[in-house]
C-alpha cells in the first residue's frame, strides 16, 4: 500500500498523510454501524425494537446523533483546568488511533509494517490512560476523579494479562510483527494459533488447552481494557454518574465515545490477528486475497464486537476489589502456567 | 443478641501510614462527597452525604425532605375523609392500591363499617397485583444499580401488564383512587378475571427467567452476598419492616400476624431470608425475599380469582362520613413494610389529625448503620436493597 501510494502521489509528505488517514476511513463508518448495532442488539435482548423511524430500522440514527452532538455547546466547568480539559479527549483518541497503525487489515494493507508491532500497540495504547486521568482530574469533579482513578488502576492491571496472553501467541509464531503473525497462520482454520498454528499434530494437540485459555483471557482482559460491562467501573453509571466524562458535552464527549468504540475494535483486531488468523480465510486458499482478507478481518473483528455487546447487556458489574482480584489472582496466574507449558511444549 | 459486628476498618488508612521514598509522611484525608439529590441510584431525590476514605465508606448521612408535600397537614384540611385518598395515592406512588387500602381500612375500623365480601376479594387481588408491580420495580432498578440493564426492562415489560389490568379497572395507571371508604369505586370490568388469570400463567415462567439472568448470576451474588448485613436485633431495634425485616430472618408479616382483609382464607407462606448465598440479612437475602414474595402473591391472586363471590362493591355508608370522636391506629403490609395510619377524629367531617407511619422512612434510617465500612459500590447496593420510595419517605 505504501509503494502504491508513493507511486501515485510521489515520495512526499502528502503520501504519508493519506496513508495515516486511511484507518479513519474505516473507524468512522465502523463507529456508526457499531452504535446502531449496540442499540439494536440490546433492544432485541430487552423486548424492544429501538429506533425505527430514521431510515430502514433506524439505520441513519447514529448520523443524526453525531449531528446533534456537533451542534451542542461545548461547556467547560468554571473550576476546570481548561488546558487539560481540552486536551484529554484528543489524547484518548490519539492513543487509540496510533494503535491502528500496526494493525494488518489485509495482506496488502498495514499502516506501518514495524517489527515490534504487538509491543508498539500495547505501549502506545497506554496513552489513553493518561487522557482519562487528565479528563477526570481536569473536570474538577469528585465523581470524575473517582472514575479516572478507577480507570487507571483497571487499565494498568489488565495490561499485564493482555501482555502475557499476547506473549503466548508470540511464542508460537516467533514474531512480534503482526503481519508476520498473520502470514504464519495461512492455510485454513486448522493453522490458526488458537488451534496450535501450523505445527506437528502432537504439538498442536498439546498446545490446544493452553492457547484456548490464553485466547479467552485475552478476550476478557480486552473487555476490561476498553472499560465495558462487566468491567465498566470507570463510567459505572449507577455509582459514579458517568465517571471521567461526566462533565464533557458536545463533540468532546463524542470523541470519548468514538475512542471507546474504536478501542473495542482495536482489542478485537489484536485478538483476531493473534489467535484467529487475522486476514486469513478459514478455508485455506478459497476466498482469500487482499480484498477477501479485508472482509475476513473485519468480520472476525465484528464477531468479537458482537460478543462484547452481548456480554455487556447480560452481565452485572464487578466491584473494584473483585476487578483487581480477577486480574491479579485469576487471570495472571493462569497465564503464567500457560506460558510455562507452551514454552515446554515448543522445546519438545 | 448476635455477635457484635466487626467492620473492615483494616482498610481504612491511618494517618501517617503512607511514606514517600524520602521518608516524608503523606497526609491522607477523608473526602466528603454528595450523592444525590440528582444521582442515578438514589432512587429519587435522596441526598446522601458520604464520607469516604478512598473507596471505603466511613460514614453516610442521609438528608431527606426534598419531596415533602405536607400530606398530613393537607389531610386535616380536606372537606371529608374521602378526599384524603388521592393524597394517600401519592405517598408510595409505586403501590397506590396498598396505600388506599391502608387508609380506607383505618377509617372503616374507626367507623366500624363492615365491607361486603366481594370488596374484600377485590381489594386482596388489587393489593397483591400492586405488590408484584412494586417489587418488579424494586428488582429491576436493583439490577440497574448492579449494572445489569436487561432485567430492568424485562421487569417493566411485565409490570406493564399489571398496569393494563389497573387501567382496565379504574382508568388510571399509577395513582388509582380505587379503594374507597366502605368499598371500591366501581366493580371489576367484564373480562378482568380472565385477563388476570392470563397474567398469572404468563408471569410465573418470567420469574424463573429473571432468576436465571439476575438472581443466580455469579457476579450478582458476589456483589450482594455478605454486603450490607442487617442482623436480626438491629433490624428489630430500628423498627424495620417488610422485606427488610424478613430478609434478616424475622418471620413477621402483618397479612398473617395482624390479619386484615381475607388473607386468612388463602394458602400462602411468608418468605424469609435464610442466608443461602451469604450471611442472613445481606442484600441478596432482601432481594430474594422480594422475588419469592411475588410468587406468593401470585398464589394469593389465583386463589382469590377462583373464589371471588358476587355481590355489592359498596357497603351502605352515610353520605357524609362523620366518625365518632376518637382515634385509631391501623397497620397494613405494604410492599415496603408496615404502613400505619393514625387517625384522630373530633366528630366533624374532616379528620383532626392524620399521621402516616411510612415503612420506607423507617427502613431508610438503618442505612448508615449497615453501610459503614463497605465500599462505595456496596453503598449503592445497600440503598437499592432498602427499596425506598421518596414520595413515602418525605410524604
């Protein structure tokens, strides 16, 4: 993609700007679709129909919502720290957007094909923590501060299981480059890391329970990382009003939401790439290629998005101490066992 | 007397506990935070002044009165006893039928009026239907407090059917003014009995559904079991009543222990908390008592629908109700507990004094006692499990 762009526009700054803006082409429509999907899925779970009047089954409603938010007044609390208050939503967005740079959407497109891709994403997505803490602090609202403090504690704790689960996939694929990891899993569903990757059969069978555990933990920790039920403590509506974004309105609020939804896809994409073969077709060479790869990748991501929505509207919320307990005393020890076992099996 | 409760004060940081790397002592301080009156989980305009140490609740001071509407004073200035009933409706607006009945019963006992048997049956059906509707809201909003949104809408869906029944009967969906002194405002409409029977058979599986998704959910149990434990003696000392008291394992239900209406003619049981998932008297017990009471109410309704006699729906009472000089206190079991009406008559057409003993107000008073030492999220769970209606707390 990079070569294609430079051959079209030439080696200049514009090519890089276009390249950098490409994920936005995906994120914006994706956010609209997911907002609609979330409303519809939750409504049908609750014996409702959700919005029906704006377009076919209310398909245009998210656009109307965005237009409404654009027109709203941007209020800033009098006692707020104005600089931080303005900066926070953008920092959250930057942290999320920078992560998309290393996501391989298809064999032909990855924003930046760096060798430390996974490591880079884990590192750069931590930037959102600072944004959230800034938002909570700058709002000068005790509830917001509570939300921010919870959020930081939560995201920092859950990065450990995420990193460890990622490590298991990395051990099997022997690469930190997400594009390489995806290529490693070519050749159909049986070669996905979830099923042990393209290794000898005995090794695959031995790996199976551990890759499954790591996959599940990565998914659970991913939900916690993006602050969704049952881990939505930072914005626990019934406890903290709205958490760190209580005082935000208008477009700044919309950016928080956009970042949250995009983050959902980011963790789904990482899970899909590491364990479900990324852009690979589940049928080997059938229906594969750059365009089909994109379709497969987005479908896998959306599958996880649907799971997240499903879980959100089913489960109650954990308490703060239970949240920490889950991370440090359940998920992390399990992953240590998995890492040890996977290491042993790979040496054999 | 049970053992004195040990509060988890270990959590509370002591002054000078935190030191920086240079050995300097960090100052820790308690934070006072206002929860309400505009807060999603105070269930109305209740203001809680919460003293927090980190996430640990050190103290809670409830401030009430935002919904005070001078009900008792208004009642004294009504032209007659009947006119008080719409005001009574607005006390506990989630269980208007039960409130109506409590007041009407007090006036009837004061005047020694006997009501026809059909009226008694209608009143039982209405009161129990309203008890289910009220408990559905308590359960649904409790789900929201815990972060589970779906059960809330399921509860509202089922409550809608009960409201349809009420609308069919008296035209109103929330504030009914249906149970009058000496009877009910008008007879059951055609087809009501069948529709109510349909509701009973429809609703029973829904309780199971609710249990599957919320009551026995592992996270929900973790959030509510062992939380906000209200021991038997504390509950009695604070004069708690209703599901609050029964959740603590006290077998006390006015429908059985101080009978009124025709409850003694039906077969039903009193549900008490047994501490299945945690300690007796924790939030889960209080919640579960409500769920099980809905099943008992269904039983009562089914029997009442089967045995309802024909007859008048108004007893012959004088047009101007003018009780003899005297006073009376009558208590009934509203969905929230012991709802008492004290009425003093000076022989004129309007009451000299009306005092309501509202269960939600009394139950709320125990809140600081049981929420100290818990976390902020526990406080939300406890407030939800008390099931207050601010209209009744403030009157």
